[in-house]
C-alpha cells in the first residue's frame, strides 16, 4: 500500500499557536460594551467550532445543486415523479393518480445494469510484497516465527486470502456492493466508509464496511477525489439520548434539533411536517476529517529536539450543534472513505447518473402513452345516436357497449363505431423504447428475453457484446474501487486480528481454523489484486463450452490443451472445492500395480477358442461437449 500523503492545512493548534502572553489577554465584549476575560480552552473551542462550521457551510453550498438532482433521480427511479399531461393535474383525484400510466423504464434499465455488473463475485487475492527472504527486516525473529507458523510466504498469502474471504461472507459484502453500485448509477456516485468497530464480536472488534448515503457526505469543494480532499464531513441523524450515552458529560448540553438546522439552515422553522414527531428527539452529528500539518517537538537520538508532524494522518473532530464531542488524531492511513463512480465526469467529484439520460425518454414515453389512453377514453367507445320518440327504443339494444346520445331531427337509431387511436403515437412510443435501449445498452437479450426479429446466433452474441462494452468501463472503475477498499480493510485486519481468532473457509465455509499468530507481528507490505475479468459479465454456458472444448482439443504433443483441474476451476459447480481436493489427493497417491489381464489359454493344437484382440482397445467415445456443458451448468 502506498504511504499516506499529508497535504498542508493551516490552522492554529491548541496550546501551540496561541502564545502564553496572548492567552492571558483574551477578552470578549458583552452587549453593554463591558470586556470579560476568556479562558484559553474556551477561546480555542470557539475558534475550532467556527472553523468547522465555516468549512461545512462551504461544502454544503457546493453540494446543494447536486443534492437537488439526486432527489429528482431517486424519485424517477422509484417512479414517484408523477406527471399528468392530458388534463389539469390539480383536479386529479387520488384514485385517478393510481391509474395514470407510468412506465418503470428508468428503474428497469438501472436494475438490469446493476444485476449484470454485480452478478459475478469479484475474486480478490492478497500477495505479500516486502520484505522478502534475505532482506534485513526479514531477520527479525518475530517476523520469521510468524511466517513459519503460517507455512512460509505462500502459506501466509493463502491464509490472509481465506481470512479476507471469511470477513467478506460474515458481513454480507455482496449485498452491500449491490446497493452501492445501484446508488452510483442512480445518484452519480457512492461512498463507502471502512472503519474499526471495537464493540463487535464480543468486544474483539471487526472491520465495518458501511455504505454512506451520498447526501450525507460533504467533500472538499475543490476536490476531484477522496485523495484530493483537504477535509470532508460525514453527517448522521442520531437520537439525543444515544449521544449522551455514548459521549457522557460532553454531550449533556446537546438539545434536540427537529428542524436539522445544520443541514437545512434556510428552512422555515415554523414549517412542520408529518415526520416532526419522529424527529423531535433527533439531532445531526457531524464528523469532520482534516489534514493537519501541525508540528511538535520530540526528543531525537542525541536528545536534541526534533520537529515531527503532530497529526501525520490528520484529525477527526466530531461536533453536534455548538458542542465539540471529539478531537483526536486520525487512526487510519488517510480518510476512511472510498468513492465509486460508474460514469466519471472529468474534473468533477460526482459522476453522471444514468437517470440523467433515461429520465427524458421515460417522461416523453409516459406523455405519449397517456395521450393515447386519454384518446381511447374519449373516442374508444362506440356511440349510439337516437331521436326522442323514435320507433326503435335504444334501451332494447343491449348487446353493445356504447355511449347513448340523444339528438334531434334523425329517424330511428344510428350506431357510430369507435375510432382507433392514432398510429403515430404507437410508433413514437416504440421509438422511445428503442432509444432507451441504445442509450443504456440493455436490450431484450440482456434482460433474458427473446429478441423480436433476431434469430441469428451471431446477431444475439453481438447484442450481448454491446451490453458488455457498455458495462466494461464501469467494471474497470469498480475494480479500482475494490482494490482501494481492500487495502483499507486489510490494513485494519493486519493491525487488529489476534492469535486464536477463528475463520472459516472452503465449500459453504464448512472448514474452520484459527490464527496461530498475531497478524500485527507481520511487518510485511501486501498488495490487493483483483482477479482478471472477475467483475465482468460472463455467459456461463459459453464459459463451460469453451473449457470443455479446450479439454478435448489436443496440442502438438497429443495431450489436451488444458487438464481437468483447469475445467473444474473455471466452472461454477456445487461442491467444486471438494472435487478439486480429491483430484489433488489422487495425484499425490502412487498408482497401484494392477494384475495383467487374463490371456486366453491355447488348446492342445495351440489354438484359442476366442478371436485375437488388438493390444489397445478403442477408447469409448466422449460425450458431446455441448450436452456435457449443459449438464454441468444446469442450463
């Protein structure tokens, strides 16, 4: 992992930037003009609080426009953005609103893209980098013993990979990643917070992977990425009693803030909504993360004072209202946040949401369909025209559904057939659907439907590749996100997992083992590697066919291009791990000498009663590759 790079951020540090003489002269004027002396800690507290709120306000103003767009995107995805084009929306009843046509076009495309991108679980490998055997650091007795207990460098890598996979399964990271990818596609970006919670696992602690709602994260207005941030804020709506229980005396002065004035400073305080009763005991907790270049003197090797960074990884300052609850050095190597953008925008922190391109299409498609349905309501029924006093009683005509209209000066009853909706509306609506397919790259084939008008296998494969090309860049960015998140997770695991901690592995995690050493004894750097193409969509049937075809294809030496283990490793089969273990055991077992086949005994004339057979019996024909692939994949 790369070392944390600290950027300069100018702010006076407590008891360092304020000289003693200055602290004795701190004063404040009251409303009457009288001056009162201020305690140095009180003055520092007020300065820090002003510094925090000023920067939070800067970040909040920068995010206002993005938050408005995010709220609209969420409404479009949830299909709550109701627009009624064919009549006055103010006069529509609640029952009519339920029957208004709304196509879930945006949600359908985004759900499909998210499912394709997260269908394959990423393969994560942990590789030791340095120091290696022979390096001066390698001579450390503690390091040598730890590595030997884990089976050498290769055993160390395998153990850490199993420990990492066990943490992944226990914390349901696959589900978290699905929600995170969907949020990035709906909102433009998604942020994950990776931190150590010492209260988990019976106070043994564990790593927490927390998806932070993008509206609750406020980055540096000038930053383009997390690494560029000089500061950032994470807000949480919490219960006041919970804060008092967590922070004790420091939180006694905190009062409920049902209007959330920190997040909405311009909100009308008299405007109460339905959620006020729920929020009456709530308030907003703000965690601020800063890079700080403050220096302090420490004793050197020759007892000479040396200037050293006081906060090499920055600071964490937590405040609520006008109360600072925590001010401490950042215990992580950098800010504990990782950002994922499915569609990055050059020069911007937020990416482009998929809703931005699909929303106008859905709105126009809904408008067209609403107009068609309104036309059907108006002219879709037949009309029965009759004259008062006509010989034919219209009430006796009961075998038709029609609107009865009384007219004058007409003999008898006249039937007017219903009019069909305009054909142009249907064609434009279909064109809108095809345009959504072209923009998103999601076609009928991508959604598992039978494509109308396409019967060629090559054409279907071309559509699948088109979808993959649309998803592939986002998959590359996702792999970078996983690598950055994996480095932070591994950093915490190596520093906190102790000897005796149990982890599970293998098929269905049925095997268990315990760590023989404290991972903090492993003074080795590691690299996180994402398996190639492990996050890209793949056709299981095509994958099985290719593996089996290679198994049946001889190379120049007459042997198959790949062996059976390769096929098993590349097929997603239940019980695959056990099969691989049995194959490995068979390879290590020496072959047993088999008895020679009984040869036919000659009679007195030296002849046998059985016909002679060739020394090599012909091999049994192999089953067809396609049918075997179908049996293995269950497709």
